[in-house]
C-alpha cells in the first residue's frame, strides 16, 4: 500500500512538473515508474493536475450615509449578527438560525443578504430579523449579513463572525474520544 501511495504521489509531482514518465514491469511482475527511459518501458500520458478557481464574490459598493439620507431621510444605524455569536460551537445540527440586530427595523423595500463562507446565499426565507440557513455542514464557517436596497446597494453590513458546526462522526462515535474546541 505504501508503494502504491508513493507511486501515486510521485506521479502527481511528475505531472505538476510536466515531466515525461515511463512505466515498465520487471521480471518479478513489479510495476516501476521513472523519469528516465528503460528498455521495454511505455511512455505515460499524464493529465495536468485538476485545479479549481472559485468565482469572485461581488458585493455591491456601499452607499454613503449622505446619499442614503438624501434618498429616504433615514439610514440604518446598526446591522449586527446577534446569534450565533463569534466563535460559537453548534452541536448536532445542519440548520443554523441567524438572528440579526437591525436598527431601525428593515424597511419593506430593503432586503437582508447573507454571505456564508464568502458565498452569497440566494433566496433565504427571512422573517423579521431571523434568517434560517440549511444545510450547514460540519466545520468552521464565516458569516456576514448586509442590508441592500432595491438597486442592490449595500446600506448596512455586519462584521464577519466565525462559528463552528460539530456533528458526530463514525470515526469518533464515543463522546469521550471526540476532539474538543
């Protein structure tokens, strides 16, 4: 198993360096890989390494306080995430309820936008100052809430908070063996 792991790792490194790789089988039936040609070796076609580049998250430019006041005579004084609080640990859940502190209350023409892990979440059901996010998988997450007007301009934005979701694992079924935060 170690030989296979090493071989695969070596092949990945070779592919990353765009090197030519040769494969041959010796008299004992053992498969060998090398960057040097060997009698009876086959030249391997190595695919380039797969990469992923996430799409950039676009957050509309903030409207200045003067512009907002001129638009409707009133601006948001506060836009905070009240729950979960920063560095909270949530156990055995895949749904997170976010409670917002918005002052003054959300105007009918404005909407709440949630950005979870750098990704804007579309179509969230909002009830007053409460937003439910589902599913939220185990791990560490960052969350930002913003209030936008009908043109998509950010009127108010909270500070980023971090929270952790812990769920039981088949690898650590006994609570005494689970890692602690």
